[in-house]
């Protein structure tokens, strides 16, 4: 039986809609005639794209079915047209369909879409060269995400998200999810679910805020633990649930290890180097520091909401070696420059001692330098010394990995609790990934 990979993107807007909900509705239409060969895939793409709607998510449904390409594409187009935000001028839905194996070129395209900026023209060119059937609506910018979702086959590390959607008549109302049940669920399922709560503020993180179809979403390591979480949660107004397999919480966007000279606007990048000057605290409590490698220098920025990352960056010293992870942000002006907005900071090596002018043993004051590489001399008694002395530093910060608090992380950020839980896809039964809610099943 033929296999197909159906990618969809950009059906939502900043105000409403949800591409994963479009996927949930499409699953219901496909299931009587198709067998899913993988869980539905939810792929988070480069989070730094300035024209993204919200979380920059695209979906891919991988199926085996006797239906032909044109029929599947028409069905997908109907569901997208029925559920996209027609009042928004910015969304530009894209649909793509690949039959058979996913081409290696498309996999490379999908990998690049995790960290780089790709034009609609490049996506159309690739689709035509590979003979991929596609449909664009309005400008068709969503074709980039649709193709990238197909190309990201999640063969390496992955997580799952169980999303509960609410009834349409409740979309404009506050969500009804019991906070205490979220706390209980988090305790019962830790460390196999993540980013359910921000304990510092008490904020529930599984519920979005806008008038969109999602009631809540729980992320975790397996479908089983997510079904356990669903049973523990108390809520009302749910209509259906879906389990997506995803790259969320995997750092998939940080595959681009760059030098400073290679950086381009809006990329997700990883830079390793040394601080070339003391960090500066600017208005709002944000911290800026200059990082240098063999090819150049760039400002790295930790904003006030980044919590621990901002505090660690503030306490670093010139010469400290770090690995900085973040998004490249351009600044216009007479002297255009780039800044790396930090999502994660890894302190690799700290300066533990500093060279200082020696102290005169007789006068108990520091000597003055006589000139470059000419030694030191006490201005009071004339005693001289050839070398500086190394003085040990007491450091507030330690080597390690530092992340913002859960309330401030991006969808792709890997929580510390996931380190060591990475896994590869070996193919498992994909039964029971979708259901309607009467009683919670």
C-alpha cells in the first residue's frame, strides 16, 4: 500500500487558530481510510523568524492508504480552508505531499529550517525539482514549514505532546483546568513530563492564553506517561485529544555551530569563545557582554526574564570561556551590528587567578609598571620586581549549563531534567494517539 507524508504549516495567526488543531481534524477524516505509520509529527522550526505567528510549528501526518495523491491533497486543502484564520492578512498556508521515502535533499532542507531563514522561492524550487505535490494559499510562505515538517523525520531525539482541544463554543472563554490537579500531575509524572509549572511564580504552563482551540498540552518522554497525566488532570470543556511526536525540548535548532564571522540575522546559533570585556547591566536589568573567537566579536545578551542566565552572565569576567546558544538579532543604524540573544549559556572555563602588580614587601603598596615587559618599581623605596603576581579569585559562578526559568524558555529548549534521556526512534505501535472526549479516556 502506498505511503504518504503530508506537511501543513501557517494556518493560524497571532490572534487565533492552530495548525495542530487542523491536523487533529484531518486525522479524523483520514483514519477510516488510512493507517498511520508514525505518530502525527509536530515540528518546531527556527524560533527567531520575525514573521512567524506564534511558536513556529508545522505538522506532518505519515500514513499508508489506497487513496491517491490528488484526493489526499484536496482533503487537506478543504480542512485548511475551513479552519484557517481568514481575517488575518499575514498567514499564508502551505500544504505539501510526498509519496514513498522522504528524499535526502528534503531532510537536509528540514534540518536547515530549524536554524536558518529559507525563502518561499527556495521551497517552491525544491518542491518542483523533487516532484513534490503542493498547494499554497495567498503568498504560500507556509510551504517552507510544510516541506520542513516532512523532512524532519525525528529519527534522533524526540519527545511527545498530548494536546487536548476544547469545544468551539468555549474558545472565547477562560480555560477550565484545575491548578491543583496540574501540581499533582507534575509531581506524579516527574521527571518524565516537563515544563508543566513554573514553581518560582506558581504559573501553570500547560495552558495557552489566546482564543485558540487548545485547552492544554502536556509534554513528556512517552505516550504512556502522557496518558497517565491526562487521567490525573481535572478539566472541563474538552472535545478531543491527540498525541504528537515532536522535536520540542530537544535543542534541535542548535545544530548550527558557527564562528562569529559566519553569523547571519535571525539564525539560531551556537558560538564558543571568551569574554573580551566586563559584562554591562543596562536599563531594565538586561546584561550585555562581548564574546570573541578567532574570527570576530559579537554582543551576547541576557534579558531580565532569563533569570539564572542573566545572573550568571553578569558575574562573568574577561577571559572566561563560554558556549553561547541563542538567536541572532540584527540592529539597524549607522553601524549595523548583530547580537546573540541568549537561550542557554554553558560556562566552560573560568578565570581563577588574575595577574596584578606585586606589592612592595617594605612599603606595603603596589608597585608601578615601568613599561611594557619592563618590570615593576616601588615609587617610595625604589625596590624592583620582574614579574606580576597571580592572585586567586573567589568566583560566584561555577562551570555548568544555565537555562532561563520554565516560564521563559522556548519550545525547543531542552530542560535540564532531559539531559541523559535522549533517545532515537525505533518505530513503535502508533495505536491510540487520537480520541474524542466524553469521559476522559
